[in-house]
C-alpha cells in the first residue's frame, strides 16, 4: 500500500509538515534532557506487562459507538480516547484508561480532560497545558514520515495518524494478549486533504458518535485513512508474531485490516 497519493501532496501540506517538525525540536530536546521527562519515563515503566495475558477493548469515536450498549464493558479493561466523555451522560460506562495525542483536541478541550478521574496518557507536547499530576502520563509522539510500532512506550512512538494506533501500542506494552476494537468506523463523511486543519462549519458533527464532538467553530483535522491502514497492518503483524490477537467488533466498520467479530458473540 502506498503511503502518499500525489493528488494529496500540495504546498500547504508540505509547509505544514515542515513547520510541525521545526516547532517540535524544543519538545524533542526536553524529552531527551529534562528531569521531568526522566521522571515521566520512570512512571510509564510501571505499566510494563501490568495486564499480561488479559483482554482489553479499545474504543474509537465513530458514529457506530452511539448504536452500542456499552454495559458489558463494566468489568473489562478499556481504553477511551479524545472526547469519549461525551457519552457519560448516557451510560454508566467509564474507561479504565484515557488516551489523547491530538494537539487540537488537547488545546481546545483541556479543562474537560483535566476533570476525567482515571489515568490519562497525553501528548508530551501538551505538558504545559496539563502540568505534573499523578493521573497524567506523557507519551512522546515522533513527527516521523513513516510509522513504526513501538513495543516500549517509554521511547518515542508513532501516531499512525490515529489515536487507536497509539492505544494499541499501550495495550501491547501493558501485556494484553487480546484487543477488541469497537467504534473504529474507518469512514468519514467529510472529505479533505489528510491532516489539513479546518474549522467546523456545520451545526452537527456527523463523523463521530456525538453531534457536538467537534462543535461548530472548533478546529479539527481531516483523517489520513491510508496512513492508518498501514499502521494497523504493523500492529497486527507485531501482535500476531507475539502470539497475540487484535479483533474488530465495530458495527459496520470499514477497516479491512483486522479479523471481524460480532459484538453480541463476544460475551456469549
């Protein structure tokens, strides 16, 4: 699978990528040299194989999530991401862990994220927004051109263009032997140049499980589904090589990478 399409490469996308890498340089130095980074890596290391041999669920934020009864997840290990908390008024479900690495999400919804009462794994570059807290752990996201699957989250990792790929690397490091994906629709109604930042103009967000996921006037980025698929293939290969498994129970999901399973069959 090709990483780039020539039709998607333009001056704006190239300059944006270069600017991100320039602005990232101070964060890279701080990750390598600061006491805060050293202490953060020590804290991350405590998650190594903490759930060895267990099963977990990773929740995407696609529209299909709104169609699901999440009650069966009450006693399961789960990863929620980005604005998953918009579900909390409608369900008793709460994730075991929270993950967010998109800087637009972290900047625009920092107060909401700070209020979440479970361990949070956030982008190292957002540390000035969130500070030092016992419930926050920072991940160093590499601004690389080609992604890789990192088995050690105390080292810089790739985003794969999706927080789901980051959660898969976390799940591997924690020792989970089986990961089941839900809400990973892998389909967006709104189309645009991948990674391009745009301002939401519509009254309703139809790309996610909640109509106010990205409210009107807020910024978001068009997804890079090709990049995500390549990253998912890396994850599947690493998991299967280690005798582990990733399955996809998304209702109507269009990701072609993982084995499909029925949500209703998982719990017998």
